[in-house]
């Protein structure tokens, strides 16, 4: 297993851009929670905190595709620095607005600016892997490595921001998010040797070339799969918290969600070390089916320890499903638009989180936490249907007119 990963990490520059990308991604899991902790501490209102965090998350989701296209068109070295500096200035101004007691609309507007600035580093790193590696098996291993990095980010980020906010100052976690995001992203942008070559479009395109078309027939159902995954993740988080409270051990919510993430992390490590006989389409359908099936028993689990076991087992299907989706995107999206294509899938996940959490909350109020786990299974069914219609056409490329 270690040898499999060594073969991709020894590629010149690969270990550096992967590690830098890990640091640069930390704000993804830190900022929204950090905003809730800061705004609620300063204003005493969770409603205000939630609205500021929601504005930030929505702005980030909308801007993700734009960032992907800019990176493909101008190159990461030119596209990333202005974006991350906008994020840093915007989030710093947001914190200042809260500390200064400015009106809520001002804080919300500044949070939108910060959200618009945060680039899709995960998509940029995966595009680099596709550029520096020359065969599909090694690309899959690299994508598995990045899936593990994503899980590390989502495990460490909330812990760091909560610890700093509760032991030092409510703004301390956001300060670390700004520092890691700005320094990590600038460090990634400085590594020009491994970035995919830019592909100018429109008036900047070389004379006699035609930009490759996005294969929407494959990208749209893949995005729906990711949307369903986002809905599943959002609902699991809210419902697990409610389950722990109903069980009389609210402190168990964190370990339960950590078990879910740990299953995904372990599976990601294994997936990257295996040579698969079947293609990513097949693995996507199986992964989505297994993940959905794993959600069904949650409605009937009583003991907290058993819930941890079931969530851990269900988590094993997350990384294989996400890796398959990203591998399919890498296989069908033209190289000149790969960052944009992966960013579209990432936007699907982000867009599904809020509706999943909202529907999970409504189900909890109406039927209780255990029955509400049905929302997770319903989200998975949508993903199963979308995965069933995914077709992988041949990868396109920019051609000469």
C-alpha cells in the first residue's frame, strides 16, 4: 500500500503541491463554524450567526465554478493570488465588523465578499495530479490521496477553530483560517512547474483554435450525484446531533460524526492502493448503492455504541464514491477545462448541504431523530438514480479549427 502511494508522491513537485494544498484547504472546514462561534458570542444571537455563515457558504458555492474557469483560462499562478487575497481581506473585514458592532447587513455583505474570494484549491490540486501523471491507475491513487486529505481537513478544521474560539478568543480560529488559506494558496500558486498550462478562451484564444466543449451529458448527472451526497452529509450531521441529544448524551455527537468521517478516511487509503478491474462508472454505482443502504439501519439503532459502529461502516462507502465521481470527471472533461469541471462537482456537494440540513431538521421536528434518518436514505436514492444514467464519453480536447 505504501509503495502504491510512493509511486505518485515521488513525481517531481507532487508531494509539495499536495501538502501545500492540504494547508490551503483548511478554511473550507473552519470559516462557517468560526463565523457562528464569533457572531453568536458577540451578539448573543444564533439566528444572526446562522445568517452570516449561510451568506458566506452560498457565496463560496456560487463563486467556485468561476474560480475553476479562471484557473483553466489564465493558469493557477495568475488566478489564485488575487482570489485568496480577496478572501483574506474580506474575512478580516468581517471579523472587524463583528468586533466593531456594525449592523448585521454590513457583516453579511463582507462575509459574501470573503466567500466569493475563497478559491477551489481541491480542484486545482486534482488538476495538477492529472497533468503530472500519465496513466489512469496512478491518477486514481492520487485522487484517493486527495480524498483522504479532504477528510483530514474536515476532521481537523472544526476541532482547531472550536478549540481556539473557546480557549483563546472567538476570533482566533478565523485568524488561523485566514493565515492557512492565504499562505497555503500563495505557496501553491508559486509552484508553477506542476500547474496545468493555461488555455485562453474568447478573444484571448490563439487564432485557429476552438475551445473544447464541456461534456454536459456526463457532468450533469455527476453533479446530481454530488448534490445528493451533499444532502446526505448535511442531513446526517444535523440528525446525529439530535439523536445524541435524544439519547441523553449530547457530547456523543462529535465522536459519532468522527466515526463517520474515519470510515471514509480509511476507505480512501485502501481505494488508492487497489488496482481495480472495473471502471469508475461501475464503482460509482456500487458506492452510491452501498452508502444509501447503510443509511437505512440508522433509523432502527438504539445504543450509542452501535450507532458509532453503523456510522463507521457507512463511512467506508463515502470516499470510494467521491473518488469514482472525480475520476469520471477526469476521464471525460477536456484537460483545458478540468479545474472548472471538478469545481462544478464540488459546487454540487456544497449546494446539497443546506437543503439536506434543513430537511433533516424538519423531519426531526415532525418525527424525531431516528425516523429523520430516512432523509439521508432519500438523498442517497437520488444519487443512485443519477449514477445509473452516467455515461462516460471519450475525453475531448482543444482542437484546431
